[in-house]
C-alpha cells in the first residue's frame, strides 16, 4: 500500500503547488487534499493517512491546532506545519506538538528533507 500524504491548505493553488512538488519527489506516494481542519479530520477518519502537510493560517482551526489534534489521534505521524509567518513563537509551537516547521514558499529542498525524515520515521514505526 503506498504512503499517503494529506495536504491541508485553504488555498487550492497552494495545495496544487505542494502536490506537484510532492509528486516530483515521491511519485509513488498518494496525495490526499483537504481545504480546512474539519475536512482533514474527516479524511483521517475515512482512510489511512501516513504524513500530513498543514498550512498554518486557515479559517477555523489553524495548522497548529490541527497538528495537535492529529498528534493526539496519530502519535507517530510525521507532520509539517507550513507558513510564511516565520516567527520563533510559531516554530516553537510546532515543535511542541512534535511537528516540523517549513517556510513558505515551500522549496523542493525543504520538502525533500521533510519527506526523507518522514519516510525514515514510518519505516522505524513499521519495524
């Protein structure tokens, strides 16, 4: 079964950009999208999801609140919070829920580094 990645962002364009990068880096991984935290939790309830890439700034619950919910539901899931709002407080809050912080605009190099770490974490959890 392929590794599945949930991309959560209220911007359809941002989801498309991240999905395109993801497919270039990991063509064998499955991409699932959600436009907000509520839809993301619905997706998690409906199907297996291995990795999450979350926009920070969304209406309703922000990416950090969603990361905390996902962490509670899936303690070993690799999670990244993606934001153009690069403040120490947000980076620290991401780390406090064991999530990686990635700056927007998301670069191929930054995403590749996160996905490599995620793949390693998933392999360790499976063994």
